[in-house]
């Protein structure tokens, strides 16, 4: 058995099987096109490989290995991102996935990677055997109050059309716009994310090409999936024409899913305020996010403190408590395997600062 980099023809038998379990509402032909677009994307051509454990010309087990940069304050280290671990149906229960991971770990060490990162959709115990530690698998959930249709929004949140809210903050009007995230926005988004990352305990560096890869995938699913896959929305906060921060969200089934919020102090408050006001106006019932965004609500970890600070408590009523609830995700459970002793403390940082946009 040998670990090899797999080309398109080698991967076709894999995709024909994974279509049954990983196709997010796509037809078979669309699923193959979706995979082909990912392989041919500029970021993927430079940073992503499909590796397969082969016996002759037969694929036994396969995975994706991405080249990522992890920034820890002002230091950047190279890590590998593992995804899509899959063993062919006729090769199950023979230890091939374990052999695949063992050889991939050896390859990562040979190439000088300092850690390996994955997001598990199965029981984390399997990956723990290889030295992976869990770093974040909780979702944050906030139930929004049920409001009457005639709810009055405070005057310091002023709607201008359907897409803009003017938030009066410290005598400074912040313009919060929401629109569908498009490729033309990505340079600005990447610039703000780069600045924001310097303030985080650690995080994945995302350049414009990385964001392009993510948006390409989400846009394809939005346009082709039979599951009504939601489009990504970009919310920007600006003052005097200058963008100060952003949020990336999606909304489906009366749930607002916040994928990321980037910005400091009053900018973050303005973004959260606008998101909540819009959610209340649209009568959404819940806000969900990965555990990283729980830090927004420290030290009391309640939505109430944010509502008080934003002057929105009158909208929700005094009886509303705004508790944050947590539950374990069944997918995307973060795990990291340090390959250098200095990185072993990353699994102790809580909440894990990685967000859903870091999931490849």
C-alpha cells in the first residue's frame, strides 16, 4: 500500500460513493461538477491535495490535505488541514483509514508542518488515537423573543430602505448595510480579517483567494442545491464612507446563523445591533453561531447585556432573559494535533476562536 497524490480519474470512484452521503442536495452530475470546480480553483491548486492510499490502481481510502497558515498573535506557522476522510465501501473494517492517517501524519512531518487541523463529523475518539485534541465543538444558540408585528424599533436604529440601518452610536452615525456577499467584496473582507486576526489568540489566515474558494463553493450550492441552500450575506459597518468592520451571515428556516463578526468596540455593537433589529423585524426565532462568538457576550454571557447596551431592551420586554445555550455539534468538531511541543496549549484556549468560515 502506498500514499499517492490522486488525480481526477483516480478520484472518480471516490466521488461516486461520497455522492450518497456528502452531496448537499445536488444531482449526481452537479456533485461531480462541484468537486471539479473546487479542484480547479486557484486557491485549491496552490494549497489543496487529494491523497489516496492505493493498492495498485485501486483506491482504498482517501482524504484532502490543505496547506494553511495559523497565526498565533504575531507569529505565523504552517499547518495542514485534513478533510473528507473516506474509505471505499468494499475496503471497510480493514484498518485502511488508520494507515492513511498514519502515512499522512508522517508526510506532514517530512514537509515541516507544525500541526494538523481537522473538523470531525464522526466521534472524535477515532482521531484522538492519533494524537488529535478537541478544540471546539459547541454551537451557541440564542432564542429570540416572539414579537408582535407592530414592534417599535428605537429611534437610534433608523431603516433606510430594505438594506440599510443607520445606528446612532456615541453621537456618531454608523451605516450598516446588508447585501449578498459577492466576489467583488472579498478584497475588502480579507483586509479587515487580516487586521482582526492580529487581536485573536490564534486563527487561520485567510487571503482573498481563500475567501474566493469559500464563496465559490457556497454560491454553487445556493444556485444548484435542491435543499434551498441559503446565500451568504455581508453586513458592513461604515462611518463617513470608510468600512470599519463586517459580519457574514446566512438565514434559513427563521434562524439567523452568524458565521463571523469582525470589528472592534462600537463597530461590533453597531453590527450586532443591526443584526438583532433586522432579525426581530423579520420575526426570526433563533440566532446560532460557533462557540467563538460566545466571547461577544462576556462577562455575563447573556444577550440581555447587549440589548441594554444597545437600547433594545424595551423591544424584547423585561421578562426576556436572553440566555445563551450550548450544544455539541454533530459535524465540524474541531481537533488539532500539535507536531511541536510549543503548540500543545492551543487546545486549552476556550472558547475556541475558530469560526465556521475556517471549516474546509
